[in-house]
C-alpha cells in the first residue's frame, strides 16, 4: 500500500529545467531570485532563435531560387519565408527550453 507523496512547492525537482540551469549559472539557490534571470535568458534565447531561423530560411530561399529568374513577387516571397523562419526558430527555442513549464511555475508561485 504505497501512496505517492506530493512534492512540496520548494522542491528542486518541481522547478523547471531552465530555472535550475539559471540557478546553477548564477550560483543562487533561491528559485524566486533566479526566475527573473531565467525570464531574461528565455527572452534572449528566443530572440536568437528568431534571428537564426530567419537567416537560415533566407539562405535556403536564395539557394533554392538561384537558378530562377526573379519576377516582381520574389521580395514578397522572401519576406514571407523569413517571417515564417523567424516564428519557427522562436517556437523551436521555446519548445526545447520548455517555456510552458516556466510560465506555469511562475503563475503557481504567485
């Protein structure tokens, strides 16, 4: 008859992974103090993902259409591809860093 004991709110294993990494980087053990830095880290990394995704898609577009004659709509197609690449890059970073866990943790701790 073993019953599962719920983890307390301050347990390190209940903290999101990004928050634990931020605690290790900053050398603090206080999760609330590290949460602001984790938010900034998440913003910077998602911006980097947006930029890298946009650049990658722009390069792929230019390589894929290098042999075609560019008509009047090529700039619009390039802008759409770059925008989509930026969104995909940002979403990829958010998915890898489990941003949803951080948001849920912050709303639970308030």
